[in-house]
């Protein structure tokens, strides 16, 4: 088992959260609240009403949970590649095909759902809480006082299953998205690796990581919209959706199919720097943990 991938993935994921969280807050608000009509309008309104703090609501828990989920993603991915290589060639370091990369990425995306879902719903609930605790006494106070209070409130009001509301669309989002993510990253790194080298340089890792993130989010954005709406459903008002299919049909009926891509721009804008940081951090740590002095593409595969 590759323990180094779990450790490096954990730290890389935490760094990615720190870089991308303000963008993520804007994205979730655009997806779930009709008063926000676009990127700039949402960002300026949030800053005017809530200050800089408004962009970082609910960040404490995601930093912890994303560290764990990113650890699961990278560790599962790398170990799945080894298992597939062993099945095909009988050797743990044999060649992998593009299909191996795709399937390993999909397995990693599905595996992290069980760790990610509780933290994700807390994150979304807090991000969509537009009331400020710093407001005037006459203003309404926020329902949740922080990540722990939000977690306990969901457990009290909705039970343990409430923490996994939206888990199905989350799985349908992350399975294909991570498959595309790792396949894009490996393919781009393969193209940018000079002859005779183990992997691309720092700039190549940054570019491949950023573009891989954009590719994954382009595929995952429609289901991300549904996931966020199901997670917010019933938090403040009567529940509107009976399930995944009903949420999709009602969203299309009331807002048209274009709503599924309303947040695509902010997702891609966020994905590039976040995943650039994630992969640079991950690759650098893998080099240290495996006593390699240079950046090496740790999950580099040899395509047949």
C-alpha cells in the first residue's frame, strides 16, 4: 500500500481549500439562491453585506474533511492503479492503460463520498447563510453559529441520514469527474515530459493540474447544482424536492436547462489555481516522502 500518497494527498487537498474557498462560496450561492444572478453581483453583494468573513463561512470543517477526502482520493487512486497493473501483468509496477487510469479515478471519486458528504453539507449550509452575526440587533440572526453547531443541528433535526443528503448526486458528480481529472492530468503530463525524463517540470505540473481541474468541473457542474439544491432543501423552508429525479425535472421546468451551467465559469475559474496548488504540493511532497530530490509525477503511468 502506498502510504505516501495518502499523506501527500491530504496536505495538497488542504492547501487547495485555502486557495479556492472564496470562489466556492460564490459558486454555491449562485447555484442555490435566486437573488444572486452572477459572479460579480454575488461577490460584491457578499462583501458589502458580510465583509471578507462572508467568503470564508464554514471553512474550518472543510479544511479538515477535504484533507481526509483528498487523502482517500489520491491513496485509493494510486493503489487501484497498482492492483490493476498486478491483475494485468502479474507485476505491481507493470504498465497501466488509459482505461486503468479512468477506472482508478472513478473508484477514488466514489470512495471519498463516505468521508466527504457530512462536511460538504455543513459547508453548503453555512455558505448559503447570508445573515451576518455582526449585523444590527434588529437584523435576523443566522441559524447556525458555526460548523460544529451546524453539524449538531442537522443531526438533531434530520438524523444521521441528514448528513448524507445529496450523497447520490455527489457520487454521480465525483465518480466521472475524478476519472476525467486523473486521465486529463496524466495525459497532459505525458505530453509535456521531455524525452529521457521521469515527468514534466514544475510549470508542466502546474499547467496540467490546473487544466485537469477545469476538465473535471466542466463534467461535474450540472450534478453539482443538483447536489447543492438537495443539500439546502428544507433547511429554511418546506422541502420542495422528493428526490434526485424530481429535483432535476423541477429545476429544468422552472429555470431551464441553462441553470445547470450557471456556475460553470466560477467553477473553472476556481479549479485552475486550486488544482495547480494541489498537484504541485502533492508532487513535491511525494518527492520528499519517497526520498526523490526532484518533482516526479508520482502517479505517472506507462500507457500500453
